[in-house]
């Protein structure tokens, strides 16, 4: 296993109607849902590990701390960067930050000009553990044929 603190990855995504709080059932406004922000953070963590886990191994989420501090309307482009900050045995801790991507005009979405801090959508930590994929699925009662059909496709906007 080639894991070490400092591994990082960035995932970009354009907010769609399907990403909103209305669609997620977490609110009644058409902006990026907090559960969707978490999913993007997890996707960045998984991407950081992608080529560093031994064959047959995977990681699963075990904990999260998340602050969602800025609304992102449909059409906003979000960039989520995750970095492996702590590695203790099989336990991994990532720090992540999500930002609005600046439009080509150079200013942040909505015309704010108060600096990069205004671009921060949220941030936090994600904890994951490294497990043997087949053993994990067997303990969860998932048959091998079922696991292939259940593998989600990660959107990277």
C-alpha cells in the first residue's frame, strides 16, 4: 500500500437540479444540498486513494465533520479538494475544502469582490478505513454479482 499523508485530489462539479436540497429532500430551496456536498467531498477522498491502495482493497467512510457555509445555485461550478492529513493503521483522516470556481471574468460568482474567502462553500474532515473489499462485502451480505451492479459512477462535473 502506497499511502502517505499529503495525498490529494480535486473533484469539479457543476450544480444541477438533481443536486439541490429539493431533490435530496434536505430542504426546499434550489441550491446545492448539504448531502450532495458531502458526496463530492467523499468522491475527492476516494480519488486521492485511487492508485495507492493494494489490489482488492478499498476504503469506506466512517465519520465526517462538515460545515456548509455558502449557497451554490444551479449552474455554479464547485471544486472540492481533499488531502490525506492523518494515517493511523487502517484509519485515514482527510481535510477538505469546497470552493466556487471563479468565472472567466476573474470575479467570484454573484459579483462579490472581497477575496478568496468569499469563494469557500464549506469544508471539514472525512474519516475512512481501508478494508479488504471482498471481506467487507461478504460481511455486509452483498453477493459478488450484486456488488458490480451497485458500483456508482462518480460525476466529476
